[in-house]
C-alpha cells in the first residue's frame, strides 16, 4: 500500500475524510474499476458541491490507486510515468511562449529530448507547445496566465517507461527551465 501525498489535499478540498472516501470507494467496487470509472464515480459525488470537481475527482482516484498499490506516485493509468517542472515568470502568456519557442528551437538539450515537428496552439487561457519524444514519450510545454498578468511555464514530460527514466528527465527539464528563465 503506497502512501499518497494527495490524501490531505483531497480531504481539504472535498471536505471528506480519507476513511470516508475509502468506505465509499470500497462500496462501489473500486478495486475492480478502471481509473476512468473510479474518477467518474467520484465526480458524481463531488459535482455541484465543490470548485473544480473534475480535478478533485481525478486526484481522489489517483490517491486511491496509490493507496491500494495499483500505481506509484508519478505513474499514469497506462503504467508509464510523467513528471512536470514549472516556473513563474514576469512575462505575459504570449511573450513567454514566443521566448520559449525561440529558446527551445536552439537549445541542444531540448532538441535532444524531442523528435519531429513542434506544434503550438492556444486559447485565451493557455498556449501549448507539443512535441513527440523518443520511445513513445511526449513533451508538453504550457504558458498559462497568472492573476497579475504574468505567466507560468509548465513543462510536462509524459510516457517515461520507468521511475528511473522519469527522475532522469525531471532533472533534465529542471536544468533546462532554470537556464531558460535565467535568460529572460
């Protein structure tokens, strides 16, 4: 049984103790359900009762799966791993993504982690830079606004096959993002 760092946050956000969640999830047969089925059931419990019920349904499902040993922290439902690195900046969302795109195109460490073409798309809420990685991995870099008009850069590396690879790419992205932000 893994201990999830998400449990206290789930309790605070949902107003429901972990023992109550365990009783509910056991009652619906959650050990035999998929991640999607668990999250959907939890969403039904939370919808209309709290802010961001979808987010907290996912968090509750992940915490439960970690609790019962179905997955370890950082592990996705498909068995692969993901990690993220984020940093706040003083740039606005559009300027941040322009700066990131220019930096990434010329940075040997970024180029070494991706294959193929980069795709950039956006809305007024976020701009996303996407690239495929090696061996089924992928990289998503998000520029999202903060309340003060500045933006945060969030790098997600998805699909790592092992926890060790996940740790390795997290350190690589920490160094890359630190170097990028220092150059702003």
